[in-house]
């Protein structure tokens, strides 16, 4: 597993000077953290961040299209997805929104939705000299058959794709 994690970190470093790591992984939970510098002010990063349809990978949606994603960036808001035939998915709930500074979401992504596990995702934006450092931390705990530690590296990889998608969307790539 350490080899997979190291390869994931190396790939993200090469892809855009990002830092990524599984900071803790145990059967009862894990934490992953990603950090990337985006060449734009925090207000610009925020305006794209709250539109996941612009940066989330379609391959990591239930509907197959990121165009179906939305994010209510106010307490009680929904990171949701429209499904065909009137269906929907609530991925996470907004619990803290400070525009241009911090967004905290609670919930389980992907396979965590149908388990006894859930998480808190904290996204912090720190602007300096016209660029914004984005730090995304996802703390997951609870029950998952076989142990949550086995999901840490795959979740880290998927979250890394989304952080790189945000960077690319903001920087126009």
C-alpha cells in the first residue's frame, strides 16, 4: 500500500506541484490531505469551487456527467447530483461556508454513502501574492466492512483528481 500511496503522491507532484498524502489510515478511519497552489485570487478560486460541474470529473459521478452536480455554498446547502428520471444523490451537506476562505462539507463520497462511514471535508483557501493555496482535508470515520484503511489510498487518488480539476478549471487549462 505504501508503494501505491507514494506513486499517487509522485503523480500529483508531477501534474502540478501539488502535495497529497494519506496522513492516517486505520480500520476505523482515515485522513487524506491535498494542497495545491492556484494562480488566481481566492475570490476567483471560490467562484469556481462552488460550481463542481466545472471541475469535478464525470467519471466520479453516479450519473456519468459532472454537469449534473451542484453545490449550495451556505450552511444546510447540498452538494447534490441530478439523476435520470427525477432521481438525485446527496453527496455532502454544507456545514460552514466563508466565501473566499473556507468551506466545510459533511458526508460520505462514493462507496462510503452505503456504509456506516461518513466524513468531514474541509477546504481552506489562503491567498498570498495573487495566488491561492487550496488545502483539502477529508477525515473519514465509522464502519466499513474490511476496514476503512483499505479505502484511504483510492479515496486519496480520486480526491487528488478533483483538486487538479479545480486547478485546471480556474487556470483555464
